[in-house]
C-alpha cells in the first residue's frame, strides 16, 4: 500500500472528473473525515485515513483490500474505473441517464444503452461525456460514455447506441473474483 | 541544267537551321539549356497548343545544337567531343551552406593573441643530401635522428640507453598528444559540458550492457566492472501527518483544471462553463421567452416605470450569460 505518485493521481483524477467534474473536490475535501487514495497491487482504493492507518500494520501480501476499490491501473499505466466506485460517482454525477425498466436487464448484462431504452437524460449532455446510469426509480445501475450529445439523439433510430457501457452492477456477480 | 527547283524543294523539306526570333534566345551551352524569353502568341496557342509548343521547343533545341557545333571539339575514339564552357546560369544550392566549424582550442588562443597562421611547406631542404625531402611521412625529416647511422650519447647515459628508441618514443608521444587534443576538440565542438557527456556515455554503456541476447547475463565481466543498478523508485510515505496530502491532491486538481480539459471534452464544451446548468436556457424558460430583464422586472414587483427606447436591446443581452 502506498500513496499515488503525481502521474497516477493525475490519471485517476482526470478519469473521475469525466464523471463528476468539479465535485471531485468533495471526495478529497470531506467534512466528516479525511479520506485518501491508496495504491495496492495496482488497484486504487479510496479509504478513510483512520482505516488506512490500521491497514499499514498489515503486511503487503496479507492485505487483500481496504476501503473502496475505485479501479485499477493497467500494465500500460491507464486507469480503469471499477463498478465499486459507483456509490461515489452516483452521489456526485454531473450528467445522468435514466433507463426504462425494459432496458435495465440488457444493460446489467453488459450491453450498451440503446435509444429505445432511454428514459431520461440530462439536458445538454455533450458527446463522449461520462454519465452515470440510473433506473427509472433512481437506483444507480452503472456508468458509461455518451455516444451522441443530447441534441443529436433526437434524430437517431430506436436501435442506435446512446451510451457506451463501461461498468454495471452486474459485474459484482460476473467479475466477482477480480473486482476488488 | 537548272537545279534551283530541286534545291528549293529539298530545302523546303527541312526547316532552316537559323532561328529568327524577336528577342534572341538565351543559350547557356555550359548547362545545355536554351531560354525563350519571347511572349507567347495567344491566338496560335489557342488554335493548336501542341503544335505551338512543339515549334517553340524545336526552335530552342535548334539554337542549342547550333551553338554546340560552334564549340571547339576534341577527337576521341567515340567521335568528336565538344568542349563545354562553364555554365553561365547561376543555380541555387540544393543544400544549405555548411555551418562553419567551431574553432579548436589552438585557433581560439591564436585569435586572442593575434597569431597569424603560416602555411608550412610539405618539403624541406636537406643540406646533407642536397635535395628536397618530406617534412614528415616516408623518409621524413622528423625521423632524421632515428635513421642516422651514428648518434651522440651523453657520457653519463645509462648502459641500456637506446638513442634510436628514445627519439622514436618522443616522436610517437607527440603524435599521441596531438590525437588526444583532436578528440578533445571534437568533444568541445559537439557541445555540452564534460559532465553531460560523461553521463551520456555512462547511459550508453549501461544500455549496451543489457543489449545482448541474454540481456548481459552471460557476458564476460571486465575488471572493476560494477553491477548495474536500476533506478530506485521513490514514493511518498504511506502515512503523512496533518493535511499535507489533502493539500497536495487539491493542488493537483486545480492544476488539472488550469491545464484545461482534454482535447475531446474541450471540443464538446466549446464556449461553455463546467456547470451543468444551462443558464441561458433556464432564464428563457423561467421568463417564458421574454428574457432576463423582463423576468427581473416582474420579480421586482412591476411598479417600476416601464422604460422604453434605448433599453429595448437589453432584454436580449440579459438573456445571455
């Protein structure tokens, strides 16, 4: 377990900023308790400082996980967000997409969001913007990247992809072994 | 017998070798080129472009070949060869001028002291042999002491003192010294400080040591060769006191903000703030399309005098952010 280097922090922050924008500050500057990002076995954990201090005493091979796993660094140095970060993303998301009940299961099986399944979308969402996906009763289901801006979606046919799938809560079952 | 008719018909078959032009052709025999400076006849070109071009080309070639036949010739096995004069046309260089070489240490010193360079002849006069001999090289004058058949030796010289070898060693040492200075001059010309160059050499050496098939594992070790060490990565301590880590993170976030979003999202956000709320749209909806000023007037109670005229444009501007 170690703190992120500047380069790594930059990769993590820019990725998070794609979903939550300036709310990123609220993740670091919390009123309740100081939180920090820690890297352990290529995975980035968002953890309160008190539990991080407890974790220091655990030997590196014995430490499985701590705090919330936000994602992992690939060998090439790219950062990939995991579904476990959804709690925080959903809390601070800037752009949101709600999908209809009939589109929930296809999305939870790892498919992209089609226009037919689109319930609501934040107005003026630009193209290639990170969005958090909710069911119609505001339960966060995952996150993705918009394929078109809100205005462009109007002209599309119902089978066109609106949001590219990035992660969904179905991964808790599908990728149970490697997620945390 | 009158052959003038035959001659005339024969002559009409071939064009005249004399090229008549308003502006005479410029022929540069040295570069085998002829330039036609006459303005083109527009009508002739319009009627038959191909014919016109061919005529112009023919005239140019004719003038060039006539000029070639007036040159002095040299007979060779392959036939007569015309001796071309040097070309008159000045062509631009294909490549930029070579950069002047940086001065050597001696050249800088000589310039500072005002020492003029004197060219030494390669040959020097040998009084004994009564002929010109090389200053250096084969049977050079600088090897005189090594090649003479008898040499003076000081009375107190060592018993194994070899005057020929001593002279030769001295000469070889001078050559070695000059070579060393030459290398130093080259190094100085390459630029960079000495430590820079050393660092570069060390780096090259390190990379060459792991560039064999076994990545240097089975290479012969040289005497005094040190073990290669990689770069040690350094990380911040896991636990930092106080709020220093938070401050560092916030500073990094503001730095990322200042650098601006990535190219892609900049394209998307062209002219927009980071805010999700589209203020212009919100104002338009809240004021039912009347604009911000009208909305403000309504909220203000409506008891203000209705200003007309010059402020009419304000409602539009007020609608914008």
